[in-house]
């Protein structure tokens, strides 16, 4: 008798156009949905921010993977640290290069800066990456 009832219910259910059973999201699905919303919100805020213009030229989209970089690379991608324009803005130091122009992140690849050649080469690579 139990099998006959089950067979009847299956037959009725298979003839329906819509399934009247709903499932909730799993914990993993909820986490993935929230991560996607978080990433979209973060990207929107990153693109609208007044800060980080130079870094945004290099990295226009946010990325959840960790960036492995050294001390000098971080200064180059942020435009902070050793550059005269940043030193002037933060500490009032002289921001002029040897050639008389302001020592900005965009000026360093030209080779006119007093910064080391390794820093100039790394900066050149990043500027060319940004331009391509």
C-alpha cells in the first residue's frame, strides 16, 4: 500500500509544470554572493575615489590576490616615499630634480632623477604598463 501511494504522488508531481518545493542557499552560496557584492562595491568605490589616481592607472581593477612586492616597488606604485613631490607634500622638502623640474613619479623614468638606476628601470616598466 505504501509503494502504491508513493507511485501515485510521483506520477502527479511529474505531470506538474512547476515544482512546489524551494531550497534555501547553502552557506557557501551565501558567502560567494556576499563576496561578489563586496567586490563590486569595492570596485565602484575604487573607481570613484579621489585618492590613488596614479595607482589606479596601473591597477584599474581591484584584485583579491595578494601582491608580492618589495619596499621600492610599493613606493613606485603608490607614488609615495622617495619621490621629491611626495617628500615636499608631506615634509616640505625640496621637490626639484637635478634638471630643475619637479621630481614626480612621471618624471623619474626619463633618467633625469637622482634616484638609483634600478628604481628608474622599475618605474619605466610600470609607466609603460600603464600606457599599454
